[in-house]
C-alpha cells in the first residue's frame, strides 16, 4: 500500500496548485475550499493504477486523474445543495458557508475545470476519453435524479435501487479506470474489462456503505450509526427487509420509514427487524456477488500479475474497511 | 435573410429530436421544456454561418451548433435559479414549474449534453473545439459571478462592467463563430479574427439590450420599459450617468438605485437624469464603437464577399432591432 500513499500525495500536491489566486474570489474560493477538504482520492488513484497496469506513464495520467477528482467534487457540491446537507467531511458545506447560488456556480465552474484537466493529456484516444467523461456525467445526473425520485416513491424495487447506485456512484469508478487504460493505449477488450471491474467494485463499495451505516463498528462509526435510518433513506437494507418481511412487519417498517423522528428508539426498532430477517448477511451476500464479479473481471485482464495484485489489494482494503 | 430563417428551421427541427422519451422523467422533461421555449437561436446560426464562410459543410456543423444552444440554455436555467426569475421567454421558469433541485440537476445534464453534441463532429480540430467550449464555460461562470458581485458593490467601474458582459455574454458568441470556423478548417488568423468579431459584436448587442430597456420603442416594449431600473440593475446606462453626474445628482441616482420600489415614478426620475446627462447618446456612442470594431475585424477576414455580407446583414439586423 506504499504506492497508494505515494499516489495520493502526488494528487494532493497537484490539486493544491490548481486554483491559487484566480478571480472572482466568490467563484474560486469555494472551489479551493472544496478541493482542500480531502477524501480518499479514490478516483484519481484508480486512474493512475489503471494507467500503470497497461504500461502507461502515470505522469501523463495525472491531469485527467485530477479532472476526475474535480468532477467528483462538483457532484458533491451540487448534491449537498439538493440534500440540504450541513456537513461534508466534517466541514461546513459550501452552500451553507457561502450561499446556494455560490454553490451552484462554483459547481458549474468545477464541471468545466474537470473537462479542462481531463483534456490536458497527449493521447490519440482523447476523443474517447472525453466521451467517457460526458457519458459518465449524464449517467451520474440520471442516478442522482432516481435517488431523489425514490425518496417520494413507495414501490422501489431492489433492481431499480441497484441500477440507481450503478449510475450515481459506480460508473464514475468505471470511468476512472477506463480513462487510465485509454491513456495507456490498452486494447478494447482490456479497456472494457477494467471498466466493468470498476463498475462492479463500485456497486460493492456502495452496498458496503449502506451496510456500515447499520452494522459498522460503533466505536469507530460513533454516533453516526443509523444515519440512513434516521433520514428514512431507502437503502438496499431497507428494500431487502421489505421484500423478506411478513405483512405485519412490512407495515411496521414502512411506518417507521415515514416517521420524521430521528430517535435512537426508531433506529433500534429498525435494526431489530433487520436482525429478524438476516439483513446483515443478505447484504453481505449481495456485495460479495458484485465484489467477486469485479475480481473475476480483473482476472480476465491481460496484464502483469504483480500490478493486478496491487489493484486487488487496494480494492480489498476499500471493501473491507469497517468505518 | 431567407438563409437565417432556413438555418433556424434546421436547428429547431434538430433540437426537437434530441430528448424525446429519455428517463428519468423529472430530469429530461425540464430539458425538453427548456429547449422548446424558442429564442432567436443566435448562437447555432452563427456557428453555421461561420462554417459556411470558410467553405465548410454546414451539415457537419449542426451537432456542435446544437451543443452551443444547449450550453446557452443550461446557463439560463441556472441563472434563473440564482436571479429568482419567475419567467423566461414568457413561460414559467424550470425552478418555479418544478423546483430548484430539478433545475440544478437538469442544468447539469444539459451542460454534459452540450459536450456530447459539440463532440459529434468529425474534425481534426476536435481538441481545439472542445477547449474553446471549456474555456468559454469557465469565462461565462466568471461573468455571472461578477454580475452577482456587482449587485452588492457601489464602486463598479465602467471598465469592470464591460469586462463582465464580455465574459457573461460576448465570449459565447465568439466561441460560436470560432467553432464554426474550426470545423471548416479556417486558418489561425481567420479563426482569431472571427472570434474577436463575435466578442465585439456580443458586447455591442448587450449594450443594445441595456439601451432598449430604457429607450426602446414603448409600443413594442410595452410595460417592460425600465425593468433594469426597477430591479436596480447596474447597467452601462447607470454607471455612465454616475460618472457624468454632478455630486448632487449622483447622490440622487445612488439613492434611487438603493430603493426597493418598482414604481413608475422611480423609472421616470431615473430617465430624467439619463436625459440630463445624454446617456441615450453616450450609450449609442459606446455600442457603435464595439459594433464598428466587430465589422472592421470581419472586413480583415479573407473570405468570399457575398458570405461576409450575409453575416454583416445578420449582425446589423440584431444590432438595429428596436425591441
């Protein structure tokens, strides 16, 4: 994992040099603030690793990697307005610290900056690289809209939920590795395989997020356990429990998720139903399916064993995290 | 002007086929609604004309032209949220008809769709075409932020105002003709000249908008005369009057523009000050300067006389409109 730390440092350093003193202040200060909030830098690390996997020079992939991180942060900025989220990574969100208009416009600018940085690469594949960003951006917006639609729908199916998280979260991980592969001139078959690896791993990571919210280590997760339950968020856990519960329990669960209360008792009541219907294990089974599929796809890729192992190690570290 | 009508029909037809029945509804219906609201379709027409001017095939320029129109409409969608505008082209704005979240996300999707359509061109200049879109998008955001900053500033200089309208409005007209030129493989000198033509004409058109708000034909403009004055908008007219007025009048003008009233008397009082300081003619002089400069630049372009004349005719028709 030394390489991951080195890649992240590389990205942090490059990101911190991007904005500096551009004007107008109220446009660029929120961008600078957002990019400095940190995070795992998962997407740009994946771009660099995929580029290296196919024999590319990671120095050529740095700018597109930054572009993907800027794109991801743009989506967070706009999502936080839509979700009225007060905090992001422990800091006040931009729409709260400045105002919603500033967050809209700084986000728009970050979207354009994402294209700027993804374009800063010498590659005959530039058109396909940019098409990947565009197609991904459209799908991420579709995923976010489905997510908002689900808030007011009572008939969401598990298949629809999985498609929503594929669009909202997973395709950007797919795009991150695909763009790394395209920079390294990987062949079509390998490019497709690494994209599908990223998408399937992304679905597994999101299911793990859902799972941690209910079953994470309380000492590390602290008081945040049950945040999705308090917010009545229809995660995989909720939908699976709804599917398995008998009529009476289903009515109780639906009622709990229409309750505006954020009490510990509500969380307890829901967790008891999850326990009764083995939702802990059901969710593990589902995420194992997607994570296993992602590793199978990675195995099919024609690339050096040691580099494939590094990606597996990174993916397993993300997958096995307990907070 | 028959050609303009033909080009506009071509664009309307192509635009109406773009969205159709894509899902989710709450993402794509607002986009479809926005693109059907009409407008002059100025930007895509300019792209087609510039492409033709340099011997290109306008069929190859249609998709990028659509992309520029989609981009323009994306900026309007987000501007309307920020300005809390109830109407756009006589119809309810998206954030009012749906809600602000829908307008944010549909706008984001339109931004991505703009890239999608601008990319749909077979051209060795594709990287420069996309760079033009990206640089323009960043500048348009900067212009919008300056515009919002000016609302709460009392020390805006005319030079700053001109820079703001260059960024917010004019560079997109420059980009529209530049992209047409790039599709037609115009040489560097011609590409630069047509871009500068578009930017200077764009500044003139915006000054004309400012002018019409105060001095437009009241029969055609109807009750909308003085909308900028009622909204305390610091246009060129206001800033020029501030510059020329004596101390006492300057204080009166500043006070009028801090007044929340939208009364006819307020409009009258401001118009009297504008009359006293010849703001009508001052603004004409300024816009003549930019419009004249744009025509000088066009003259320097090496291209067929008859096609240059068609662009001049179109620009003059836009410039001389009285409503």
